[in-house]
């Protein structure tokens, strides 16, 4: 009987943990949506296993699925369908239609669209950069899922996202968010390549 009761209590604790994790992400998603157009500064780092492969810092503008990224070594405009990627040193801008996998690597808020389905999750209290946080850990239920494992760190005080880590195969992508400003006012042109500002850049269409 004692073993049965112990098992029941364990099951209950797991259920409560999962529900708390879901509530935390729901609150985070609601906060982001209320912020409207967002401007954020970030540091993005890529790991193979635990070995850092490289990092970059910059500013990102987000309006729904649209993005503009101004980073150390690359500038990206994405209007929800077409992406322009400019590496200033190359003198070329590549035009493409990115895949879901590629977009989830770049947009720190891509988790808002898929965390509600297909993931087991749990949460714990932690601390990041001196801030009290909730760390939500998501693990895909299906081995074919693009994003097999995700960690989302949000401020315990106001549910502001601070860091998102995503595993795809053995690679980890970490996006640390260092400032976040909501209620910005962007236009469609902010998310499309400004040809007039780069008259000498060669445009390579990869679509």
C-alpha cells in the first residue's frame, strides 16, 4: 500500500509540474503578444554538443513572423516569406525562402507557435545573470520533431524571456536576450532589403 501511495504522489507531482510549466509559457506568450512590435538586443551562440562553434551579437526587430536582424557579421530581412541575407564583407545578398528549421534557429520567439503541442515539459526556479527565473524544459514527444529539446528562461517577476536554448540533433542554438522594448512601430519596409542603401551589392536569387 505504501508503494502504491508513493507512486500516486509521484504521478501527481509530475502533473502539477507540467501544468506549472505550461502556465509559465502561457504567461510569457501573452506578455509578448501584448508588447506588439518588439525591438531586442541579443547574443546568439551555436554549440556542437558542449563545444562553442561561434557567436554573434546584434539587434532584432520582430513583427509577428517578420524579422530584421542587424548582427556583427550578417544583416537579415524577412518579410514572412522571403529572406534577404547580407554579409557585408562578401558584397552579396542572398535571396531565399527559409525553411521552418532555419527560421526556428533565428527567431527567439518561434517557440510560441509550437510549445502547446508535442512536448513534455517541466519547470524549476533558477537564477540567470543575477535575475530570479523560471527555467522551463521541453522535450519533444516525437523523434521526428525538428526541435528535440528546448530550454526557456523567463523572469520570475514579469515573465520577460531572457534566454532560449534549442537542440536540433547534436547542435544547440542559444539566444540570450539582453534588452526588450515593446510597442514599437515598424513598417513593411523595415523587413525588406533596402536596395537603394546598397547600390553596389550583388543580388543572388536562390529561390
